[in-house]
C-alpha cells in the first residue's frame, strides 16, 4: 500500500478520535455546569465549541483532499466516508452541549427541583458512558459492540420520558417551577438527541466494517408507530 | 515554512520541429526536493518540454529551441555548456525500461565507468547505495552479476533508476516511468520516488492522473504546446483555475 496514504489515513483517525474526546469533554462539562449551577464552566463550554467546529472543518478538508488525490476504494473509501459523516454527528453533539450550557446560564436563580436534577445527572452519566464507548468501538472498528451500544439508547429514552413526566407534574403542582422545568425538559431533550447521534455513529461503524448502511433503533419501531 | 529553493528555471521556451511549433513559450520553474508532474494529452508537448531540461532534443534533427533554461542559474543552452556533465546532473528515466545487455552491476556503474572511476570499493559502494535507493537491493543483491535483461519489467526499471542515481544527479527526469509496468511495480516505483524526494528534485511526465495526484507536490498541465496551469497538486485536483484543466483531469476532454 502507498506509504503516504497510510500515514494520512492514520492521521485522520487520530484527529477524529481527538475530536470525539473534545466533544465528550464538552458534554461532561456542560452537564456538570448545569447540575452545579456553574455559569463560568458553562461559558467555557460555549467558548471551546469553536475548536470542535474547526476540527470538523479540518477533517472535512483532509477527507476531500484524500478522496481527490488518492482516489481511495473499498475499505479505504469507507474509512474516509465514516470520518466525514461521523464528524458531523460529533459536531452536532457539541452544539447540544452548548445548548445545555446556555440553559445553565439562563436557569440560575429560578426555583429548582433536586429530584429532577438527580435524574438529569444520571441521564448525563449514561450518555457520557455511551459516547466514551462509541469512540472506543470506532477505534477498534468493533461493529458488534457498536450494535450493542445503540441498544443502550433505549435507556436514555426511558430517562427522557421519566423526566418529562416529572416536569409536567412539578409544573402542575407548583407554577414557580415552570421556567426551571422547561429548561429541565430542554436539557433532557438535548441529552436524548446526543444519544441519537451516538446511535448514528454506531451505524457508521457498522458501515465501516460491513459496507452496509444499517438503521439501528429506528424511531418508528421505538415509538411503535 | 522556509521558502522553497528554485533549481531549474525556464522562461519563454519555444521549440520547433522544422516549422512545427511544439512548445509555444513555456515559463516554468522547479523547486528543489519537490516532485512535479507534467500532465496533458498526447502531443501536448510535455515530453518535449521534459527533454529540453537536459538537452535530449539536441539529438533530434531539425529542432530549434529558443528561450532560457537554467540549472542553478546557469543557462544550459549556452555554447560553453558541457552536455555530458549536464546529463549527469539532470538524469533521465524512460518509459520502456532500457537496461544495457550487461550484468546488473555493470548497468549501475555504467555512468561511473564512463567518468573514469576504477576503484572497486567506490564502485561496489555506488552499486549498493544506488540499488538501495531504488528499492531493489534486497531483490538483486545475490544476483548482481547476472544479466539485467533477466529481470522483470518493474525490476529493470528500478535498475535503470539506480543507474541514474549512481552518478549522483541533482534532478531526475522521468518520462512515463510506470506506463509499461503493472500496478504493483508502479506502486513500488511511486513509493521509491517519494523516498527519493528528500535528496533529489523529480520531474515526471505521466498519463496517469492517479499517479500525478498521489505523489506530486506540483502539477503542470500542458495543452497544444502551451502551459495552461501550474499549481500545487492539491489545488489542481480540488479546484483548478482553468476550465481546460478541469475538463482534462475529470476526463471530460474533447
């Protein structure tokens, strides 16, 4: 195989994994900031998002160059397509972390509900775990594990519906919690979306390994439509 | 990044075969330690231009050349130029492997023998170094005294490259060096050229867009005796400025 191409492909892998770690950190910090009412940490997440965006642009540029100059086929081509598609999923995950950080800045001072915040912390922990696992599965190109990780998204959705119901109940019982609960629902839906993007990345890992574009956890099946 | 150093400069190069103008005023400079690919359809003048860089066209009757071609600032067409010395500094590899009907060893040291080198230690050293640089040492080291003609096409071509390297040129010109070879031999030669780039300046005529895009730093596109576009290979293959370039590299030509 062409040496230069192999080096560049490895470089692409490393840069993608680094981006995954940056996004994972952003999610972790945004939820920590939300739970601890830490505005300064939330601002840090918002500020650092530009590095994630720049990394996505960098990965796209490198991928375009590799496709144009090396004309990759079969597995090599799938590696590059996977990086391009999965990096845009990672970038969207980073945007959701920013949205959580923005909620943190907004929610401060409103009446809060510790029980819901505990659920959100649990949900965030589960999402973070999924993100870490999917990055590991990507590095190991482990499609069986990717399929398993996608199944964990059900647990995330359970958290989401529980938090939704609890927020409604709180709002009905105590109108003072309406503004806070709205933010709880938003944060929970951001985390839920991050879980969906993890599922997307799982699908790309399956594609990388098998060449088949597979729908894992179709919403229609999940919601029994 | 340090600014690249120019090794060959050419300006307003016109070349006539009799009355036919094959090159219509080419301005093109080459940086040291870079691979430049010359691309274009057959008859566009790219091989003719390549041959002006070590005066190989002098051998063709009826050729007239005007303009300036300089190697490290010295005009290679000046009347005082020593053409044999020039061709040592600017070596050439051809499309068809052309080993001489001697042993591998004798092929590699041919240029050194011509230059009068007799010391066996020097010659042995040159053979080993050049064959290693040409990435063929391991394949032939036990058969150095067998005929070079017994090798495969890809091996013969690498021995020919070793023959050029043995005289320690500054610039290597290659005229479609892999078009007679299978894909594996081609890849070996491409990898080797990438390794050699650190020590030499490489100028390559190729019909393979893949080869130009994979290994060259810069690409020059020729069409009907004109230089249409010259740029970084990345730029040429992602976003060329000229429509003719785009049409040619995408295969939409004609």
